[in-house]
C-alpha cells in the first residue's frame, strides 16, 4: 500500500429550542440549525479489515492542539478506504469525531482541514516558531492572551478577580461562542443524527461528578453535547444540557475506550484508540518538567491499567461462555444457569493503540501549541504511524479463542501484539 506525505492544511443542526437559543446567544446564523435531508453514502468494506472482524471503532482522547495527531491518523484510514462505524471522543477528540460523523465520507478531510486551518495562528508565526524556545513560547503566549479566533476568546470580566460573580454558564476565563459558530458551519447535525456513523462524546456532570456519554444511537445530539465534552474548567465555561451543567469529560476519563466494552450489545470490533498523552515518561528534574509530566499522567487517564483491566474482564466473559458450552444441555436450559451465562460473551476486540510521540522541546503548554509548525508535525506523525499500522495489519492471523481482547501496540518502527 503506497502512502504519500499528507497535505496537512490545504485548502446543520438540531431544531431543539434550547440549542436555538444558544446559537442565537452566540451569534450563530439561524441557517446553521436548519435540518436537511441526509443522503446516505454507500459503504464498502476495505480489504484491510474483513467483515468477520466486526465494526470499526475510532476512539479519540482529549488534548487541545495535540488533536492534530488524530486527524493525521484518520487521514491514513480514510485514504485506505477505512471509515469508522462508530466514533467516540472526549474534548478535542469529540470535536474531531463530530467533524467525521457529521459529514459525508468524501467531505470529511476537507472539513477537518478547514477546522484546523482556523485553529492555527497566522502564517507569520511559522517564521517565529523556527526560533528554539522563543518561538513556541510566543505562540503560546498569544493563545493565552488573545485566544483562537475560531475557537475561544478572553472573557474579560473573569480577569477582574476569582470572586467576581459571572453566572454558572459564564464562569470561565474564556468564551467559547466562536467554537459554536465554527461547528455550526462545519458539522451537519442532520447527517450526524442520521445513523450512518455513530457518535459518542463524553462529559462530566458538574453536580454529580459522574461521567456521561451522549450517544447518537440513543438520542439526538447537537452542538451543546460536543461543546460540553470540551468545556475544560476553568478555561472554558460549563454547558447546560437538560437542566444539568457539564464539563470536559477528560477530567474524569480522557480515554473513553471503556465505552466499547460496556456497550450493549457488544459486537466484534477493530478499535483504533488514538492516544495523544504519553503514560510513560522520565523522572522530572525541574519544576517545568514536573508540570509537563503531571499533565501527561493526568490526561493519559491510567490508559495502561484501564486496558489491562478491560482485557482481564473480557477474558472472563469468554471463560464464562466456554464453561456454559461444556455443561449438559438440560442444565444450560435452567433459569439459574441462563442467568449466570448471560455474563459471558464471545465477541473479539482487536484494540490498535496509536500513541503520539513527543515533539522536540515540547512542554506542559503543548496542548495550546496551535502554531502552524506544531499542528503540521503532529498531523504528519499521526499519518505516518497509522499508515505503518495498516501496512502491518496486526489483526490478521490466528489468536487464542479464549482471548477476547487482543492488544496491538504501535511502537517505534514495530507492532507489539499482546494476545
């Protein structure tokens, strides 16, 4: 399979009354919330992933500017003819996921490029970024001071002091009204809710501190659900949905792969889990390094232990199903055994874990590095990593039938399969 270096940045909504009021408040054109008929795009199965392996799931972490890596990974899948049946995201992962699910396959890369071109700083920052330390610092200071015009802008009253009453829907340092406009222009929520590609976004309930996944299979999603998933406090304000306020899901679980294993009913799946925070790192020696490592640990969301736990649980489901199969037919029909056997499951999950490598010189401000160079490098890295995975197709071959969870780790230049 031939891959070329990606050209990184070449150049609808719900009728719900609460959404309509929110869009009017943020100045979004009313035309953006007009439902349109959604033409279905015929889907063909790529040769890389046979039908018997089940649904294709794309899981995207949150991480601000680091999300450019996810788009590069998706581009490699897209060019190989692989389109996800289900996209799950948190924070920037939810935004990227909505751009995928909310557009026809042939339009997805154009919308993603347009979104990320709006996120980056002006081209002259490319020259400034060539200066070690000074360039990236200047870019990040510009983000802090002025925001990103198509994403967020300073909420000036918040800077008057931490005790200034701002209201529950505006208690944040930045206003995300620009993001509502951007999403209304680039995401077709009529298509997103049409069922062609399932979308799930995670958000944290401010009142109960519980994680909630908003799922297009079970309800109609709109801009509020996507924005709630990315409402990281205290930078961004909480978003109210059905009477409750929600913050960024990343403060509870930034790696929402567990949603695949908790789904009902479960299905055989090939899961591309795109991680942009590194759970492994060296011991820090300075306060600057401490801040960087702390952020990696917090937002990688104990990914390694979560994956190990899910692998163990899914193996037990297979063991239960195998034990039931060995019982005499008469016993299998008894209500008690049928109840116990319901905990069994014979689905197989191939989890392909892509991990964004660190860039030279990056620090704890990397998630606000919206410099053209930073976006381009992360995008190209995601493309290269996903392309290599597709060439190796690690899900091919024979595996122990008792193992329902097969993990494929994309390491530097190698694939490690833990069956």
